[in-house]
C-alpha cells in the first residue's frame, strides 16, 4: 500500500496560481484551511440574502 500526503496550500500559493492563470475569478473555489475547495453554486435565495447580510454588516462596521 502506498502512503499519500495531502498538500496544504498557503494564501501565497493560491495567489500565485491565480497569477499563473491556473485559477481564475470565474472558478467557484475557495481556500479553506489550506485546501482548495470547489463551492456549490448559489441558490436563487442565496444571492439576495448574502447581499442583505453584507449591507447590514457594512452598516454596523461604519458606526
């Protein structure tokens, strides 16, 4: 049996992959705990809820 190791990516690695064209802004991915994770598409209700939450947090942080 062959042992496998998982690569833990840094933020610097992630940004270099974007600069190199390996990843781009249209990719539905995030760097979470050193892992590049494919994100599921937003549902129709998800986008407006996210926008409302963003506006609310921005309002709170301004004060």
